[in-house]
């Protein structure tokens, strides 16, 4: 997808772009329904659910910011030394992806945040998604997003008819690999461990860390070379 335009802090997207990206994210990340879910009217055609807006926002942050995604992959690599993680991070940082695929988000009270209601309204009005609120009239505790059969069909059709969108399908797989079984709150804490993210003033767009991540990658590679030389 091409950038729709430039806003303060970087390129911004259109409502339609956000709607497609979120549909592909929810399709890839949704979990199976419970029996209680299936008993709710209007959900008889649901095929999965993404629970909590916090988790949706945190997963979307990594999807929209390949530089932060690559940096997290480097953190995972340093923890378990899985070569595939280093290879994926190297591929991302060795390309223009952190620049041309980056759509910055605002730093909110609860971390990365972007107004998604308009994009989600597109999906809901098209009969692709159902949103349910939990809590009371005065205090909503949680938003759950139920993907409908038609939503899954359209997601598959989009990728089939416009192969360029397969980029997001693959990125969702990487994002989910990083997220594992973590809740939205746990992902929020994880993302706050990156200094540039945590120090962004509230209401400002979270700046790129592509150059920092590239320097980190170079340092890791240098360390590996020195280890190899030491064993020779």
C-alpha cells in the first residue's frame, strides 16, 4: 500500500487502508470462540475473536512499525540465539521496509494508540466484524472484535486478488510469533522497555528507531565475527 500522505511525525494512512490492515490482522490473530460466545445472538456467523482493544493496538503497533518489530526480534535473538530471528531482523533492517512501510502511532497514556473506530466502522458496516463491549453503560472494561464468516472470506479474497497485501499476512505471522500468549497489558509493558518509545511525550507520534536498530544489528554481527575469530 502506498502512503496516503504525510502528517506530523511521518506518513499517515487512510481509513480504507487501516480497515484492510486491521481485517488481515484480526483474521490472523483471532482466537477460537467459546461456547458462551456462540450462544450470543448475532454471533452465529462468527469464526473467531480478537479480545481487547489494548491487544489490538499493541499488535498493530508492531505491524505498522517494522523498525520496532525488527528491534524486538533482535531482543528475542539475544535471549535464545535462534538464527532465524537474526535472519528475519537482518532482512527487515537491510531493506527500506522500516521507512516505506512505517505508519507511526501516537504515544497515549497506555502506550501506542491510534484512533481506529472509523476503520473498524467500515468493517462492521460491511458485515465483516462485530464489536461487543463488556462492562457497564458508564464504564466499558473491554472491547472484543468478532470476525464473521464474510470477514474471513473477504480477507482471503483481498490477498488473492491483490498479492501485495500478502506482505501484511506475513507480518502478522511475525507479530504473533513475538506476542506469543501475552495479553494486551503484557505487550504494553514489553513495548515500554524500548527507551525511545517510553520517552515519547504523550500526544506525540512515536519516532522511528530504524538507525538505532541497524546499529544494534551491526554490533551483534561484529560480536559474532569476533567469537568466530576467537574459535579459529
